[in-house]
C-alpha cells in the first residue's frame, strides 16, 4: 500500500515539472530566435532588448518556482489525506483478519470512495461475525 501512496505523489509532481519545463524551454528558444531575427532587421539596440527579454523570462521562471512550491504542498496535503484513509482501512482489515476483532471501528475522514469501501467492509464483518456465532453455538 505504501508504494501507491509514493507513486501518486511522485508521478504527479514529475509530470507537472516535466510538462512545464518542456513548455518553458520551447517557448524561450522559439521566442528568442524570433526576436533575434526581428532585431537584426531593425535599427534597435539588440543587446538591450535581449537583456530585457531575459529579464522577463527570469520573472517567468521565478513564478514557475513559486507555482511548483504551491503544487508541491497541495500534492503533499493530498498524499497525507490518502495515506490517512488507506491506513485506516489497512488497520481495520488487520484487526478483523488477524485478531478477529469484529467490533473494530473504521473511520474514513476524507474521501467518499473510501467511505463506500468502508461500508462494504462493515457489511462483510457483520456477516463474518454472524457466521462465527452460529458455528460456535453448534
């Protein structure tokens, strides 16, 4: 179960960083080529304009870094919530299967999908408990 938690966080973060980096580099190179060709045909000072162009891209890069930090913390929060719910289900299943504690409590805090799974587990637990009571009476 821990692998799914790590994969979720790492893959989403890597996809975000990869896509933005590719777009960033492609845009920078294409626009710089276009700007350089345009400047060679005009009488403007190309060095001044290129330095301003680089300054704008530095600002875009800083915004990217800030956005990456925000996405990192949002994904970390999502990962923590997933981990809490998965650990709750894992603990509940272990209590039932290993200790036969049919009175164990399963509390899902964050996601409706896990709550639906929890309801199914509770129904299975009730049936197991009833079967065990019937078999102990015989």
